C-alpha cells in the first residue's frame, strides 16, 4: 500500500494522524457539470420550476454537503470550515450548469474533500429537483481544480 496515506503497514484502513502537522490556511476549489435538455435549463433559468429556485436550493445543499463531509467519507477528518462558496452558472450554449465550490479552513489537513463533496451534492440536488421533467441529465467532470496550503503546497489543474 506504499504511497497511500489511509493504510497502515499491515494494509488496514486508518484515519491519518495529523497531530504533528502544522496549522496553515488551506483552500480547495472543485468543479463539475450537470448536462440537461435545453427545455429543462430554460425552466431553471426562468424560475419556472414548480419545486422552486433550483439553483438557490442546490447552492445551500452544496454548502451543507461540505459541512457534512466527514459524516459521508469514513476516514475524513471533521473540520471547522471558515468558508464555503458554491456557484452554479447556467450555460445556454452547452445546455448545462457549471458548478464551482471553494472551501477554506485554517487547520492541519486539507479541504479538497469538502470542495468535491459540495459540488457533488449541489449536482445531485439539481438532478433530484429536475428528474421528473428530464431523465436524460448527466452529472460529469467532478474534479479538483485548485488547492493551496499544507505540506504539499499549491496545485492548479491545467
């Protein structure tokens, strides 16, 4: 299991010990996409969805998801997040909603999982709210695009 941090010498899953790590400011940004039928996107943008403000509800769901990451990912440390933002941007030309989430903390471990969870939960919320009118939606390309802080330093996806 060389190289993997969540396994001990015997190959058993463990929570990483961060007690010796330095407390630093850490930031992570993730992105993802929900592809959909043009009519569905039009309904969302016009605010005509009978379930309400799809983008606003998905934003709140994403923030809530980031805050609950350690409840969902078994070996993830619970973090006192300093900030989480979730932005949902409709793209009429590609009939999709681009989702971007940024999580920040001052602590001993990173916030990549919180940013990725925020995007995932926001995308799932869009799907849940719109599935009755569009069964062809696709959630895709959820990925880390930026992180800074900690021992490994800065990462920016190309």
